[in-house]
C-alpha cells in the first residue's frame, strides 16, 4: 500500500490507541485495532473517570461534615452508602465507555476490532490469540503500540500472599474500610488516601521519602499540612518491610513499628504493559519495560510507533492522546512532533496541586539564572472569601528578561488556573506582561496576576482589585 493508505495495526484501545486509530483513519488508512481486555483502556474504566467520581463524592461528604462556614451553617457527617455511590460511579463509567469508545468503534467503517492478545511475529506481522478461541495473523504496513500500564507492585516480603488493593480494585470496593494503610506517596496514593479518609476511613500513608517527592519540596509540605488537618497520618521516611494478613487484618511492619489495617492499598507507581509483545525479538528497545521512542513517536524499529503509558513519555492521558494522534500523522506520510515543554499536570487532592514548566531547581540545572516569587493564598481575594488560604502560587522566571519558566500552585481549583499559565508559557510571556493583563476579580486564576506582580511590587499594599 502507499503511504497515503497504509494498513495500520493498533494494539490497545485507550487514549493513545484510540487517538491514533481515529486520526490515521481520518487520513485514509485502514485500521485493525486489537484489544485483549475492556475497550477504552485505563482512563475511562479504572483510572481518571472513576477516581474523579470517587474524589468528588468524598469532597461533598467532607463539606457536609466540615467546612469553613460551620459557625453559621449546620454541619452533620453524612451516612455513606458505598454500594449506591459505586453503582452511580460505574454507570457513568459504562456510559462514557460506550459513548467515547465502543459506539465509535462499532460504527467506524475504517476500523476493524479484534478482541485478543497481540504478539509480534516480526516487524510487519502480529499473531493475535483471540479471546473467543483460535489465532489470527495480522499483517501491517505500520503499527502503533498503545498498551498502557498497570499498577506496579513492590517486592515486599509477604505482600503477594495477601488480598491487598491496587488503584484498580480500590475504586470498586463496595465498602469503606474502617482503617486503611496506603503504601506510596505519589499522585494516585495521595488522591485515593484523601478520598477514603473523607468517606470515613482512618488512613495512614507510608511515604518512602515525603509526599509528592518529585515536585518542588514546598508542594509536599503544603499537601501534608492539609492532610494532617484532616486527620490523615503521614509517616515519612518509612517503607513496608513485610506484610502479613491474619484474621482479616493486614499487619505492615516498617522496621520501627507494625501497623494494623482492614485494607492495604499499594500505590507505588505503574509499570508498562509490554512484557507479552515480544519486543526484544524484533528489535524494539525498551528501558525498564518502557518503550523508547523518538520525537516522532517512532520506536527503534522503522514503521513501529508507540505512545502513552507504555512508553517513556509522562503518564497522562492527554499526553497519550496527543502522542497517538501525532504518531498517526507520521504513519500516514506526515511530519508531527510532540512538544512537552509546557505540559500541565494536576493532582486532584484538596487543595489541588497543579504545575507546568520548570521548578526553580530544574531551571537552575538547565543553566538559567532564575528569579522566583511565592504568593501565599492569604493574598488572593478568592481564597480569602472562600476562607481557604492554605497553599501558594509560585512563579519561576528568567532573571533579566523576566520570561516565565514555570508555575507551581497548591490551591483550590489549581487545575483550572494552570491552563492560563500553560498559555503564557507557550506565548513566552514575561511576568511583567502577565501582571499587566486583565484578570477577572474574585477568581483563583487572578492569583497568577498577583504572583506576577510580586516581582516588582508588594501586593499587600494594593487595593483589592488594583491593576
């Protein structure tokens, strides 16, 4: 076939795979999409969608039992009907899976779906072991690997012999445990820890170093302070040395102590789903199981591309979808690259954590002379009227030019305000230009303007909506 109408094999059906399949079909390719499990991948089925539903329910439960306005509004802890919440959650998951994945694939004339597990024979063919029995060989001109990732399980003695939870199984628990231990302190761990605590669990987090250790240190400090206010125990510099399960109770030995809980959530990262693809035999390079790609999403084997959580790219569904779409362009004769220099990231705790660009330490490592300002939320009118002033907004700028290099925010609605910072980074704006812009009053995003103004003035001496 010609470059304009190749036959493309797409392995997976999540964010990267679906974006690649749809874009390639739009550009004239014929697609065979192979999925061994549930159509839709992690995000809609076991990740973003159900977790944010759980987090939102927990947020409502928290506000009904405690809020900054309890002096004037009666507060009463709600009764949590977990089976009913779970039914509501899963109904929305099924609705979105059908609307955004299954129905699209059913009705698309250019995409054929095979349910089964794919394995490379060589650089131009796959052997698919069909779920209904039998095998089928799929020949292709080009291929896209979008197989995603799964929860990574640490080699803790005794753990494998216990009924521990991963993020996948925790999201479909039909009861709220009285006591929960969380091993891990990154995004998934902290999001689910707070959600279960707000729904009634007594939660203890075991952090190997500190909360959100990959972020600017101030971020973890702010989140830990919020967690401690809510009664979530955070044990830093702690690791599980052994796990046992006796009489329906988990026993987690840390070396310093032995902790007990009704449920144990293991949330220590994710591992790429690549071990069954036979990649090494055909020359596709991996690093720690993650597929190595170039800036065109191509692997070390010409004609075979990869995108999403199975690669060495950041594990966000919007990065996966962008990578899959660009890979499709390249597989059909185009030339597209993925620029991650202004990639936003959000942690859906309360307060939320949102970042884009470089931290101060990263900027220094890259050779920039930096100028950094931190605005506490006591200086943001929206935070003041919400009576929620725990957190900050930090801007990192290039010294001299004032060009924005990065933003880190810990605040209510930080995930909403960060996109404005993304646009400012893309436009190579200076902090002076951001400070001179019009921002609507009494919004959290106005905090970006105020933080930018701190580079040249004391914002405490401004009137409440001064330009």
